């Protein structure tokens, strides 16, 4: 997150929230991908959630 303006910070926060929502939906099975097994979709959801959490941690420690 290079842009420290209010708009940049809000955009980053919204991106994190959307990533967490999509990942959670994929894990719960609410969001599915046609023709892909639900186990693979759940694993992809965990990858999205882990990526969002890692992004938050890296952003905090890079300051």
C-alpha cells in the first residue's frame, strides 16, 4: 500500500473486506464455481482468506 491518501487507504480496506467475504463464501459453499468440485472451491477460498490476512500483516509490519 504505497498511497497513504484517505482514498487509497479506504480502497485497500474495501479490497480486504471483499476478499474475506468472497473467501468465506467459497469456504461455506455459498459461492460455487460451475464444473469444479466443492473441495477445490473450499481450498481456493482458504487461499483467498489466507492471502488477505497475510496482506494485512505485511502492511502493518512494513510501516
